[in-house]
């Protein structure tokens, strides 16, 4: 079966299409005489005001585009006719689609099975331009939300949009790179292989022999996107002022979207993103990021390494190459976790056209125009929220929402905690394996109107990225649960990250009201061992270093107390067993009346947890007990270890002394029975019980 040839800008050829050949370029045109009069002149004569251009220190040495909502608003405020014309165009096209749905319903037709209506939706979004195409691309990844026929049509928005004339593309290449295409590239395909929302892609070859993908931006793009963003931003301001129940900052969300899409229009920025992404995540096993050719890249032209591959959602083709699509999805989940929770630099547009399976079984990331960042405190907040959610700690989860800016610091959390418990208990089901991001967002939306939640701007792109990735995963495997694959990584981070924030979270997770929760530690160790790069020996070394440092004093004290209780219980059980053996050896009869089995005490349960934890460590891949033995000499001389030993010994001695005093002076039972004739307090069973005698004071003298 022929492998699909795929480009870094979202292209994907059909399996039955004829192989594309490269054509040597000839200077057979005059760029100045072939410009599309309906595109570039508009941008030239009605150029939007831009903030001062900043020269960035990168290999392209070109100014970067910047989103400026104030400048855009000033520009369109005096062009009301253009704004209202566009607004009525949007309303008209969506109104026509809605009217079609109404007629389908009146005629008894199932709109879900109406291909004509699905094509109309795809055509409507295409005609409305890049901003709306982005919405369609996001919907194309959600089979749980969109009917199959609509999904099939919306998928075409990823790389099968109408192209613009080659002459315009060639002019842009000359303007950006300083020479005609035939003087730059050895070969270039006669037509674009794919056309997406912001540009179209050609296959080419450099004069040095490398096969490349050449992405050229659509003409008139900045004005088209600026107008749509201005309209949507104005509607957001109006909705925020008119509807008091909307607490989220819709304007900030629109500005976040505008900033990202303006960055996406700057191909030099995309190139920098690609190189940074490659540096951060290219070393993850089975992840590949294409190379950027900076000498052939400008603001409207991007030249990058050509990639052969197949969409992950094309299961038959991926399977025909002997590639496990489900494994690549798991690789993608692990990479996304590192993007969001480790480095904070993440791909905000991971739709199927941007995630490919290469012939050698690697997951290839493409199209780095729409990227975003998560600040450190947000990353730690997300980690803590996942931990609290999985462990059903809803008080901790409510506090996490404050840290993550979903709630203001002065919000009363008292009514919110039981509300969180109610909605998330339904979403959580019986285990983590049943949880997905869609259920989380659906359940959270139920709280938005009843409590003062708001959606922070940064979160919109995070949830878009996660929900899009989950949509691809569901396409590959309907039973795939992203969070069940994510929690081992979260557990590993919680156990290994030396940051103060996560050390505090670990302490809060493991200790409650002065008691150590061994079951939580057991759960963390079980999950963490399933993480690919989990090093149990590193965890143990970090644990020992932290435990016997100044910062670990609180945990040392708590663990010492737990050890004392466990050792004390074990010694008492051993003493009881020894007494029974001695009594049996001496011929002392014990009562034959069966006694009910006592309930296990918390300390006994802790001993069982410790035994299971030791078993987990022994079963964990790479665990080497000899490394711990080698650490013993250096630990013994530490003052903290000596203090801990003294503390344990002192507490054990105090407990033993207190028990001896209690047995000698306060207990009504003898230490050693004196035979059958002695029942209680030295009285024979034939004696009259003193309890039945009336109590009286001694006679006065």
C-alpha cells in the first residue's frame, strides 16, 4: 500500500492519488503583473495600524507581528459600513444553515444523516474565513459531539481548502526571500499539495538536495482576521456588560485567541516555535519535529523539512505499515503532559493534520503557529488539581481553583466544596480510568452559573489542546481515557519534583490531622511505576535526602511517631504470643469460650500498608536494594538520623514504662494468673464477690 505523502503545514494526500512530481522552475512569469487584485492591494491600501515592530534575535532577523486590539478598534471604529456588512454576512450564512436544519426537521429528515447539510456547514465555515475555519477544525476532532457525516466534511478543513493563485504565492516568495523562486529552489511542485486556513503548501527541493515543504501565506489575511476578531471582541464586550451571569472574562479570552492567531500569521515566529519545541521535546522517545531552513524562511514564507507520514485517524493505513496508532496516542499524551506541566510551552492546535505517524513508527508534530505557555504557578496548580481530583480531596480542589484563578481569593469556599463533591463524584465513577476531560468540563460547566466561577484566558487554549488530543484518541480507540494515562506521570512528578510547591502538595496529600496516610503513598507508588521515565532509585535517593534535611523535619517527626506506634504494637503482639506459649507450657488453662475476632486497629492497617509498599518497591522496574545499603553508612553519621533514632528509642521507652505502671498499679487483672482457683483480684471463685458487699467507711476511733 502506498504511504501517504504529508507536509508539515497540515497536508495529506489521498491514497489513490497519483504520485506528485517536482517540476524544475522556469522564469516564465512576471510577478508584478500577476498579483490578485482582490487580495494583496486591499492589504496594501488599507493596512491596519501595527505597534512598533521589534527586531528579534533569531536566524530570520525579521520583525514579528503583534496583536494590538486598541489599534484594530481605532481602525474599524470609523469603518462601520464595513463592519456591519461583515456582521450581516456572518449572520446571513449561519441563518441559512439554521433555516436548512429547520426545514430538515419539519420534513422529517434526520439532519445527522444529511450529507448536503454537512457540506453546507463546511462550505459556510470556509467562506467565512480563517477564524471560523479554526472553529471547524476544533469540531472535526470530536466524534463524541459531531455526527459522522459532519465529522467527515469538517475534517477537510484541515488541509483541503480552496487554494489561491500560484502567481501570488510566487510573488510572496520573491518579496520575502529576495529572489525569484527558480533562483532559490531547484524544484517546486506545479500546484499546492494542500491548502489550509492561513496558507498553502508546495513540495520543493533545495539546490543542496534537501526535499522541503514550502508554506506560503494567504493574501489579505491580516485584514480578514482583524475584522473578525474586532467583531467577536465587540460582541464579547456587549455580552459581558449585558448578561450579568457571565463571570468569565470573554474579552481576555478573545485577546488570547487574537494574540495566538497573529503569531500564527508570522512564519518566522512559527519557525522559532518549531525550534524551541524540538529542543524541549525532540528527545522524547518516538517524537519527531521537522527541521526549519532559516535561509529560506520569511514572515510569509516558511521552508521546513519534508515529512512522509499518515494521519493517526487513518487507522487502516497506519495499521498497514505495522504501526500501533494507540501506542502513538499514548506517546502524544506523555508529550502533552510534559508540554503543559513540565516546561509550560505547548502546542495549542494538535488536530489530526498536525499529528502524523511516520513510516518508522514515530509521532511527528507539525504546524507550530499556534503555541501558548503555562506559567509555573499555573503548572503546579494543574498538577495539584489532578491529584486532589483523583484522591477526591474536594477541599483541596476548591483551593486549587483559587490558585488557578477560576475563583477570586475572597470567595467563600464553604458552599462550593460540597457542590464540587456532588458533581465530580458522578464524573469520577469508580476509578480514574473512567474519567476524561470532556466529563470534567461538562461537570464544571454545571457549577459556572450557580457559583462565582470564571474561565481565565490562559485556560481556554489549554482545554482546547487537551480536548482536541482526546478527540483524536477517541477516534483511534473509543475507550481511551487520557487521564488514566496521565496520572502515572502526575504521580511521578509529585514524588520526584524538588520544587517547594510540589513538596508542600506531597506533604498535604500524605498527612492529614497529624496522621500519615499510607494508602495515598501506596497509590502514588503504584501509579508512578507505570511512567516511562520513572526511576525508583532516584525517587528513593531524593526521598532520603529530603527526609534527612532541615526541610524534612516535620515529616521525620510524623514518621517517627508512626514507627513508634508500629513497633510498639508489634512488640505487644509478640509479648502476648509469648505469654500464651509460656502459659501453655506451664499447663495453665485458658478460657475455652470463643471470642469474636477483634477489628484490626489503624496501626495494624499501617503495618499492612508498609508491607504492601515494600512489595511495590520490589516489583518496580530498576529497583536495586543494594543502592540503599550503600547509603546507610553516610546516613548513620547524619545528626538528623541520630536525633531520629533517639526520638524513636525515647518514645518506645516512655510507652513501655507507662504500660508497666498501668499493669502494676491500675489494672484489675493480674500480670500472671495463679491457676484455676484464682478468678479475680486474688479471690477464689468460691469466694463471695466483694462487688456484692456494701461499701462503708472504716469505724471511727
